[in-house]
């Protein structure tokens, strides 16, 4: 076999391999970014629903929005976030505000971890209660 022909075939196979690998990596990165964007949208909707429910906990529409946002998270959120949601509802809701704030903070930290946001000293969070 001619050396020039061998080099040409090897070069063509190398180019095809690099192209396939590049397309695979680009596709995987695109899927990862789409999932992250979807998670961000659902987490934002969930936090807004918690806020609305905390502001007007007697409003049935706020409760429906909260349950809908929560149920969507059961599909897209990490296992840790789902556990924190359940713990927040069971241990924090309708309890003293310091317990509510503790479990809410744990939930927010878990969401931020799922979104790969780094925090060293994340403060305790709470919903500000405004007096009328």
C-alpha cells in the first residue's frame, strides 16, 4: 500500500472522528444548558408561589399556584430538593416563624446547590412580614 494513500485515509478517519466527537459534546452541552434553564424557570415559579401563598395564605388561587409549581418540581428537581420541599411543608409550614425560616433556608440552599451556585456563608432567609 502506498504511504501517501495510507496517510490520506488516516487523516480522513481522524477528521470524521473529531467531527463526531465535537458534535456529541456540543449536543450534550446544549442539553445540559436547556435543563438548567428549565430548572431555573421552575424554581423561580416555585419561589414566587411560596411568596404569594405566604402573603395571602387564605387565597385558594395562591394555593393552587403553589401546588402546581411544587408538582412540576417533582419532575425536574434533584432528589435533595424534593426531600427539602417535603420537609419544609411537614416541619415548617404553620409552625413558629423561626422553624419556617430554617426549613425555607434549607430549601433555598438545596435549590442553589442543584443550580450549581456556590455559597460560602448563605444567610438565613425569610419572607418579610409587612404591617398594614
